[in-house]
C-alpha cells in the first residue's frame, strides 16, 4: 500500500467568511486545490473529506422557502447527499483546473458516501451539531416555535439550529474508495461527515442527522489504512489556554497529554475538541499512525514536519 493520507478540510476550505454564492465557494475550493497540489504531487494517495455545516443548513432553508405541494422539502439525509454532490463538484472542478495548469496527470472523483450510525446512539436524544446560518434570539425563538427546531447560542456568534450528530460506525463505500486509491485517483469522500444511515436487514435507512466530519474522517482514515490524518482548519497549531494570556501553541502532543488536556477543558466543544478526540482515536488505532492539525495555508509545510501540531501515540 502506498503512502496514504486523509485530508479533512475545515469550513474555511470551502467558504471564506460569509461568501456563500456558488462563485465565492468555488473560488475558495480553487484556492484549496492550489494549496493541496504540492502534497498530491509528492506521491501521496489522497482522500479529501470535508464539512458541510453551512451548506447543508442553507440547502434545508432553500427547500423550505420554495416548499409547496409540488415541491416537497427534502429530509436531512437527502440534503446531506445534495451537499456532498455540490461540494464534490466544486472540488473536482477546482482540482481538474489546477492539475491541467500544472501538467499533473491525475483524476479526481467524488464518492457519494453513506456512513453507518447506530439508531440507538444517545446523540439522537441530545442534538448538538450546529448547521446553517446564525440568527438573533428573536428569530431563533420563532424558528423553534414554528418549525420545532432546537436552537442554541453558538460561541457568542448568534443562534443556530442544532441537529443530532451520531458517531460513525462504518463506511458503506469503503471498498470502492480503496480501489480508487489503488488506482492513484484523488478521492473526495465522506463529505459532510457522510450521509448517516442505519442498516435494517437489506435496507439502508437514511436518518435525520449530520455526522461530525472530524469523526467521519478518522473512521475513513482507519478504513483506507492511512498513515496520516491531516486536519486542516483556521489555526496553524493547537493551543492550551487558547485565547488567554498564557496561551501556548503545541508542536507535538502525545495521546496521554491530549487526554489530560481534554480533562482540563483546553479544547472548545464543537470546534477543537472533536479534532483532538478524532486524533486520539486514530493515533491509538495502529502503531505509526499520526495526525497533523494545521491551517490550510500551512498544509505543505506541516506535512514536511515544519509546523502544525502532530498527535501520535
Ligand atoms: N485549544 C484550541 N487551540 C486552537 N484552536 C482552538 C482551540 N479551542 C478552540 N479553537 C478554535 O477552533 C477552531 C477550529 O474549529 P472549527 O472552526 O469548528 O473547525 P473547522 O475548520 O473544521 O470548521 C479554530 O479556528 C479555533 O478558533
Ligand atoms: N459535517 C460537519 O462536521 O460539517 P462542519 O465541519 O462544516 O461543521
């Protein structure tokens, strides 16, 4: 098996600030493709995973605004599938262009990915995953009353809808993803954490949830036997005492240290915490596996070992 890497793209790889038009998000994806090209050129077998929080929330809203008898709103699993197709298209198109410009003979394909979850997962009783736009308190109260949404305050930035976020158990399309990697194809997979499904006999049942993309990327990295999980976000390194006077940026983090820092609450739930939890799971899953957390613009330098936070057993 070659040198495999799963790259989990954070929100800013697809959407910069509030730029939510197709042109603006395509521009962000093009920038992402430019940042990743030298890693791809260096011979890694790459799977790109990505989030979908803002996009799936917007698809749901578009569905509801246009809803009428002849245009029924689609359920959340189907909206998740739409977001995978849309973002996969933008990434495929951006990589096609950058490969052509740089004379790289590679193809990219997006796999619509279904991810198995447990229907008894406690997450269904306690929705925690913020999706879509931010609202004022008054707007949030109205949505809660009219649509029955659960709305919560999100890190001082306003109110957002939260949905269930069960843990990924298995990736239904793992074999085809592995085959494509063996053929040196760049694969976009498990977008938006994957489409959550439960297995009911011979039937896959889509469920109303959004899986965390860091946990899904970790599962994917295990199932394709990757050596590295590269988590790209908005910060160059992980910090302890983040945002405080005694903030300390970390270059290396052992699993034991990470577990201790979680207990001391150094990582914000819903943002850095799932990345660290995913990193611990992956680093523990097999000797030699490591996770790098860094920013999109430092991805190359971090893969060369010159920045980022490396988490290993
Ligand atoms: N301990 C920490 N160290 C570094 N960043 C942290 C920490 N705790 C919270 N963060 C915040 O978490 C953000 C990453 O989470 P988020 O924006 O949700 O991820 P994503 O890039 O996957 O969309 C960082 O940009 C940073 O603002
Ligand atoms: N599905 C998911 O985790 O998306 P975000 O990373 O955009 O929140």
